C-alpha cells in the first residue's frame, strides 16, 4: 500500500494534482487507515498514469472521465473525435503506447508497487 506522496511520485504528478483528481471525481479516494492516511494500491497508480497521460495530451479533464470509462472501441472513437489540430501529429500514438504500458504492467512492477518498495 502506498501513501499519497508515493502514489504521486510513481505517477509523476504532485500530491496537489492527486487531490485535485479526487475532487473532480477522476480518481476514487481510498479509505483511510487507522492513522487517517489514505492508502493506495497498484490499481490507483495505473489509473493516475492514465489520467496524467490524457491530461498531458491536452484532453480536458471533463473529457478524461468519459475516456477512462470507455471500452477499447469507444476509446478509439473518442480519440478520433478529439480536436486533433490542438495536438501534435504523433501524440495519439504516444498516448496509446503509454496507456497500453500502464494496462500491462509486469507482475514485478505490480508487486513492488503493492509493497511500497
């Protein structure tokens, strides 16, 4: 289990960004431990990387929620609908690569995230 600062570090965002994504309903807020700290698992890291990747590509946060809930076909269709002139030509390939990597983390990566090491 990870703390909020560890989660933010793994995903390459700030703690403030994690809290913002909680407030916007993009990242579910986990239950707190007996000390009152939020504790995150590996699935939260994957979700946060997806959110960050889409946000970095210029996708509005209001649209990120829709894309996170989409299946593969819906996601592909939504990507086509996004205003392409606002993004550089190769950005969609980069988004798909990053998302596929986050979806297929190796067991070693998952176990190291779960142990917090």
